[in-house]
């Protein structure tokens, strides 16, 4: 589900008002932290909020933001469940996901 914003919000407004689909996995958080630390340094970890400022390309796009040129995705994964008609889980599998940190995006139409 995407949240469409009519008036483009600032990064601070987006981070304060809109949650991601992050489920709280410590394994995926640790994986993301390692990549953030390698790209921006350890001090940037204090700003990391997986619930608010780390999103997929499509999530940022739906909020009126684009990924800056030459930015590389932060790699993570999620688990996807396959269910039958009754809702019983048949299979769970790991699915790769590409994420972008708030420092990697800019408002659509902004000059870099």
C-alpha cells in the first residue's frame, strides 16, 4: 500500500508522518546498519530509523521523491508467505529487497 501525497512534503515531514512496512527484524536491521556505516560512517547510525527513513524506490516515488543519480541501493531481504485459499501458509521464502536511505533521495523536480 502506497501513501500518495498531493503536496510534496519535506524529508522531515515524510519521516515524521509515514511509516514503512518494516517488521522489526534485528537481522535485517544489522545488515542495513553495516551498509549505512560503510557509506556514511558510524555516526550516521544515530539517524537510522528503519520504520521511517529507509524505503523502497516505489515508496519514495509515491511520496514525491526520486533516488539521486548514481546512488546504489542498500540490499536487504524480507520473507514472503504463500498461502492456500483457507489462509494456511504453504511456503515461506526469502525475497531480496532494494532500499534507499533518506540521504539518497531528493524531491522530484529539485536541482541537484
